[in-house]
C-alpha cells in the first residue's frame, strides 16, 4: 500500500486568509511534490466545501499540486480495510494547527 499524506489547505499549503486564499507556502508545496515523485499519494484534507473547495483545488493545480484524493480515502485503503471511515486514513497529516502529543513514559500507569 502506498504511503499517504493528508495535507490541510488553509494555513498549510497557503497562508490562512479564509475565505480567501492566501499566498503559497512554497516549502510545503515543494515537499509535497517531492513526496509525490517518490510514490507517495497526496490527499487534500480540508474543511472547505462547494465553491470554496473548487477554488482551493484549482489553486493547487495552478501551483503544481495534484491530489490523488480530495477529503476521502484512497481506493486501495478502502479495499485493504474493507470499509469507509469518517477519518481520512493517512501515514502523515500535515496541518498548521497540529500538536504532537508527547509519548507517555514507559512507567506510566
């Protein structure tokens, strides 16, 4: 199964200017393009919908980011797990609001 990265739009691929679209974050765009060239699947993972989602998809295409899925699971993951879940399945989640939870100590109760 291909590695999958779910990437947030506002604040991650571009500056957060909701409901407008901010300036590109080229470091994130280039990292996503590099990962895709290495065989990683890219999923657009955003709360945008309707016309705002369509504008985001068009903006991504214009900036050279083509997604394998938009707010949904990859077909091979659906087949592997045998069901659709409400959460998009990915190996990595790129989000400007992410907080990494520290690992619990090994002696934690």
